[in-house]
């Protein structure tokens, strides 16, 4: 009797495996296909630009990532962007938070040739910079750490020294450009 139950159990397990393996394979294929369609494998394009980075006008925020004040800074700069056609939102994370309760220091601004009243103005004296273009859906976009590593590798391979400042230019929901000034 025990031998019969073991045989039944083996047959049942084989049926489950025969069903589970193809289902998992299909899920993996569909997942990879979706990742690919969203731009998950799109390479990061890095270009050397022989020009100074654009000057920025904006606001520096110091606080935690979850604070409503950070959202207000972004809303204010989005409104300023609307008043200045052709401008793009930029961020410079000077101190990046490790967690939700850590203090961060971020400059949020728009590209402007001239200062704007009641906003900080930042200009860059560097004569060239590296430009990394990341084009993919925000859900599968390369992480900031990955982009920085690619920029640092490119700089090292081309005997360039970066300043350590990384300016994120938000072109659209599916394109971000990272500007890394060169010393």
C-alpha cells in the first residue's frame, strides 16, 4: 500500500512539474520581452561636449526626501519652466539620502542664460563636459549609480578628470541626460 502511494505521489509531482516549468518559462519570456519593450536594454550614450554646461536658476532644498517642501520646490520650478519656453528641469544632488529619513541636499533648477529674481543662479566655468543620454521608461531606466559608473569609466578611458558634479537634465518621462563637467 505504501509503495502505491509513493508511486501516486511521484506521478502527481511529475504532472505539477510538467505544468509549472512551462508556465515559469512563459513568464520569464514575457517579462524579458516587456523589459526590452520599455527600453531596459537601451545602452547609455556618452558624448564629450566641448562647451560649458548651461547656467541654471533654481532653489536648493535641504531636508528629507518625504518632506512636502521638496514637492513644493519641484512644483515651483515646474511653474518657472512654463514661464520660460525651451527650458528644462535640472537637478544636482549634492548630498544624496541613503534612506527616507536621511537629510538630502538637492538643487532644482531650469537652464537660463541670465539670473531670475528670487532664484539662486549657478554657472559653470568648465570648458567641456560628458553628456550621458538615457532613453527608456522610468520603470526600467538605469540607476544613477550605474550612470555615474559609466561616466567615470568613459572619463578614465579617455584621460579625463570629472569634477564630481552630476547634473540631471529631465528631458521627458522617458529621457534623462546626465551632465558631468570636466576639470
